[in-house]
């Protein structure tokens, strides 16, 4: 326990670690991260994640090809 904080000693709270400037950077980025999407993807099996990634890759190639056709490159 942290003897310098009597409130923590009295309540039995674990000692808190010092706040660093890196914590501020992490907090700044966390506010812009949609954790629901992370949780949704973590619920998938590895095979389902690969299938999802492959579908995204096919979509990206389709966009690329569409852009090339639009520009008259194909």
C-alpha cells in the first residue's frame, strides 16, 4: 500500500501508479476508437476473421478496378 496516501491505506485500495505523459497520449487516442467494432471482431473465430478480411480484399480490388475503368486505363 502507498503509505503516502492515508485514504488508500484506510480503505485498503491498491497503490496507484504514477501518471505519465504516455497515458495522456493513450487517453487522447482512446476517445476516437470504436471499441464496439473491436469487440465484434474478437467474437469471431479466426476462420471468420480471415473470411471477413478476404471479402474486404475483394471489395478493395473491385474499387481499384472500378477506378481504373473510370479513368479509361482498362
